[in-house]
């Protein structure tokens, strides 16, 4: 089975670990038998939320990321392919930040993510008070995702299930009431020749959480979606590649038989069978 991990962070992301260098992450990917590792540092256009009350501002340093990537490529040689990636969060909230980052034209791959909706902190930092509050935020989230996907600042949409990572730990809420809106979103993504990712972070830890990835994959497939990437969302070498095989099996169960890798935003599809 062809496996590539296309969502990772190192010490150059604000929530990274000191020992998570590009070379260390790449070596871990090679040892895990992965074909490629795409490190996608956080580029939060509206700043990085460390807590509900602290936003440390825009922290992404493109040149530092690129320099360390080049060093890792030289050190690891042909042991592992290391394309140049980035995860751009909230691109439509502060579009001038996204535009400045994209002035560097040598990216291979861009995840477009939405970690918070306008006027709110990161979904992971909210103290949810009711299922009704969650449902309203989910509605606003899907609407803002549609706005994001109407632009060009992404190759795949990161962790569409992101809010449920946190909401479902307190309330029994889901995406089902938003099926019409999700179908419109997935049709747009498919028509643009873009994709979505299966993010495996929800599978890790002592309390894995069900975030309707099967449901989302089915809707995406039914709306003509073909392009998938797999991402562990690892922030340290120990987690590189975690859950990728299980997520590949999930993709197969929902009618997908290939995953994508990227060079200069052009996808190549690889068989999962």
C-alpha cells in the first residue's frame, strides 16, 4: 500500500516540539516505510491562539522553513521525498497575509484550513455551553469553509471534521443537518480539481473520537470528489505516519482507491490497493 503523510508540523510551528526538526521528522517517516512526508507548518493568517485570551500573532517564517527543508533533503537524500508544504489557516479572514506567503511560488502543496470562525478563538479552546451553540457554530463553519474554497489558497481542505474533535467530547452533535451545505461545498471542491484530507489525529490518544469522517468521505465521493491526502497531523517524530493505514482502509471502504501527492500543486494519484 502506497502511504504518504501530508500534514505535519515541526518546532517551527508555535505548538511544535523542540526535538521535531525537519530531519528528525523525515527520518521517522523513512523508518515507518512512508514514500513521502510533506511538512506543513502552521501559517495562521489571523494569528496563533495559545489560549482563549492569548493570540501571539502571525508567526510563520517561510524562509526558515525552506532553509531547514533544504538541509533535511541534503541529509536524508533519497531515503524519503520531502515536498515543500504549508498549512494556511483562515486565509479569507486576513487575505493580505495569505497573499504575502504565496508570493513565494515554490510551494508544492497547500492545506487550506479553518481552525476558527470569525469572532471566535480556535475550536479547541472554546468552552461549549450547549448543543445548540455547537450547531450554530457548525453552520457558520461550513459557510466560511465554502468562502475559503471559492478562492485559490489551497490544494486540499484540511480536517473538514475539525470542530467535532472538540464539540463531540461534550455534546452529541453532528454534520447531518448540514448535508445540503456540505454537498454544495464538496461539489465546489471537486469542480475546482481540489481535494480533502483524512486527518488521523482523532485516532490517537487515550480517548479517540468519532468525527464522521466516513460520512464526509461518502458525501465528497457522491459529489464527484476524487482527490484525497492522508495526514497524521504529527507534531513530533513519534507520531509521524500514525493512523495512515487505518485511514487508507476507511477511504477504500467509502469508494476511494487512490491518494494524492503533489509537486507544484499538481496531484499525482497513487493506488491504495
